[in-house]
């Protein structure tokens, strides 16, 4: 009997592996102040720091509390 893995399960497994790899490499993560998702900060081409999630996507686009972050 084989186990069926859904897309959501694969995404969660990938996320957990990325978090582990980031910790092993010594990269510091910080939790989002709104949703507690672990974040890494990457420097943009303009020199500003942008929070990204474990899929290296902009966290501001995916966070449920993004509307309450200060712009500027």
C-alpha cells in the first residue's frame, strides 16, 4: 500500500527541508511579528532589506497581516 502525498504536503515537506538547510548553514531567521512565519532578509537591487519566506518569495505578498506593516 503506497502513501498518497498531496501538493500541500509536498510544499510543507519542502519548506521544512529549506528551514533545516538554512539553520545548518548558520543563516539567521526571524519570526514575522504578525504571523510567526520564519523569515530571512535579502538585500534588493536598491539596497533595501526585504523579508522573504522559506520559498524565497516576498513575505509581504503572502502574510495575512501584511496590510498592517508600515510602508516607506
